[in-house]
C-alpha cells in the first residue's frame, strides 16, 4: 500500500504509517474509541487524512482475507 509499510526493523514488523512509528493498530484503536479523524490529526501533526483512511483500508483488506 502507498501509505502503510511492514518492516521487521520498525515496531517489530507491525504495519505502520510509512515514515512513522505509528502502528495501524493504534489508529484503528483510536477510531474505535470514538476519536474523530480531526482529533487524531490535531494530536499527530504530521499525519494526513489519507494516511488515516489508509489504516482503515488496510484493516478492511485484512478482514477480507480472513472471511
């Protein structure tokens, strides 16, 4: 994916937003807690809305493979 990377040297190989150490799992967790995209963008100044949406897309792709 364009915005997500998996590198065994970063966060033990967890999927992260490229160029960061922010795990996809963390962003999904924030959204699940009801934190809005705008709030996440305020707390993580370097992120973009597209990167957050890419985390959701990544999660959807994983779930699609499981089903």
